[in-house]
């Protein structure tokens, strides 16, 4: 297990480039299985979850040619489905939650699929019902081995287009069903579909490959099945979670940071939420400039009520940034209620922030109240452990703003979602040592 030692009370200054979007990568990379022709993908983040998925594709027989640090050419013309029955596949796929995204493309092209119960963050129950209910409506049949193998087995010998109303607007669920439906016979209509920018990217890529998807960017998708798909070239969006993390980092540490090439129109309400915390920023072309701020004041609602930030399906605020909002509010002036609706144990890391000196109340598994310190007292460095990707970076931000050194253990969680985060932050003034 690796750790970070962080020197606190650091003021950063400079430019930083966000990585390619992790959540987009996990969908886009699986889509290469839909065709035997080459697919070239750019702006791939060099992070653990993505690298493990690329390795898994290689194990299945996909040819992977690395063109640069962030670009690869994939060709799935010699996929060996028998690999799905091996212990090595089961072990690797079970360690990666993104492996569930392999199912849709496998069902569409190879008419069968097998995945183990996937792993990932321990942030509460993350059900897969939406995926399998969608597959079943398309005509697939599945069973779950309740023995030690814990494998989901899916038979999709005849996929037929249909109308479906998803039980929740799941991003991965929608993406998986879309990939299964693009080569199903007839028309598929998906209502209550997720419409995040990453899903829009996937649908646009599939259309360039020859799919017929309409309604992109809405919650009603219509898919006309086609017989086969071809190759394409695709560039991933910058990671909106990293961009939001850097905005919060700049505010907490009184740093002057320019976040480069942000694709600002694709960020939705993310900049507005941070502005409501009192954080100043300027849009300079496609860059976001955040000046060093000694003080920032949380807004109140028009009726004088306490500001609340909560998550919601797109175009609402992404749940992946609530941990960052929570930690950023620690040194604000005012009070903030953070309401995490989608995952019931994602706020439990606040005990570490309280130990550092934050004024917080964990109301229940879904809500936490932050009483801003307004720089009247500084957090103090402690030793702590990263429970998941987003909480890990929130703790890193707290440690950089604290007095004294901190150590964060289990940084493998951070590495799953943030590319060379210590190196990139050290380049603009942080002092982070990897142990």
C-alpha cells in the first residue's frame, strides 16, 4: 500500500491541464469491441482503472497499439470469447467496476457475455439492475452463478429492438443498453435515458461508426439497429471532475491556478456551483483562471435560507464533486448543507476532516453541514486513509491547506481516477512525496 506525505500550507501558482475524462474512457474503450475495424482514441487518461480496462481488452484478443502517451489504436478483429471462462479474466474483471461496460458490446456483436460481480469504490450499494433489465427487454436472458464464481451469464442470441423506460437514469446503464441496441433488429426507444456529456460523446462516436442514434443530449433516445459498425477516431473530453477539483483546490489553498482547455460549454452548472461558494473565476477562452483568494463567502438562498448543494442526474450537479464542494466550504465564510442523495456512505470521510479541525456535522449518511472557518483557524495535518477516489482528493486538498505535514494512506484509490496527481501538483508548487 502506497502513501502520500503532504507538506501543508502550500500556495500553488501556475497552469494545469486536466486529464481525459475517466468516466467517458470506461464507456468509449469498451465500444471498440463493436467492430472488427480499427478505432483510434485520443486523450486517454493514464490512470489505474483505465489501464486495467485496456489490459483486459488485450486479454480478450483486442490488438492495442500505443501511438503516444494518450492515444491508442484498437482493433477487435480476433476476439477470443473463450477467455471469458478463465480464472484470470474473472480475477481481473472483478477488480474493476468498469468491466460491466464490456457486456453491452459483447452482447451486440458476439451474442453472449460473462462478467463477474464488479468491484470499485466502497461508497454504498451500486446496483446493476438497470443494465440487466435493459438487456432483458432487448431479448437477452441471464442468470447469476451464486456459487464461488459469482458470474453473470448473458445469452443474447436474438436481440430485438423495443421500447423501454429505464428504472433510473443510470449513465453506465444507459451506455451499456445503447451499445447492446445499436445492432439489435429493429428500433429501440430508451426513455429516462441519462444524457451526460460523456454519454453524448459515446452516442456521437457510435454514429460515426455507422449507428443510427437520434435524440442525443435528451432523455429520449431512438436507435435504429444496423447490421455492423465500422472504425472511427475519437477524442475524449477533459475530465470535469478534475476541473472541479482544481477549482476547489485553488480556493482552499489561496492559489492562483489556470486550468487549461476545459471545454467549458460541457461543464454544465459546475462553475456556477463553485461561484455560489464565493469562488471567483474568469473564463479566458477555453481556460478557467482562478485567482488567489483570502476569503470567499457562501451565498444564501433568496429567502435567506442556508445554501444547499445536492447531486442530481445531468444537467444537475454531479455526485462525484460533492466531496470537493464539502472540503472547499471548510474555509469559506458562511454555512453549507451538502446533500449526497445517490450514495449512502460517501460522506463518512468527514470524520477525518473534523479531526483536522473542520467545523462539520454529519447529519446522517446522506447529509453534512459545514460551518465555514473563514480562515480564522487553520486545519492541522494528520494521518488518514483514502476510502474512495473522490474522498481521497478531497483529503489531499485539505492536507495541502493544513498546518504541518499529513500522510494519506491507500492512495491507490486516488491513482484509480487521477493521473500523476502528485507530479502535476508538485509542478505548480505543491510538496507531495509518494511513499
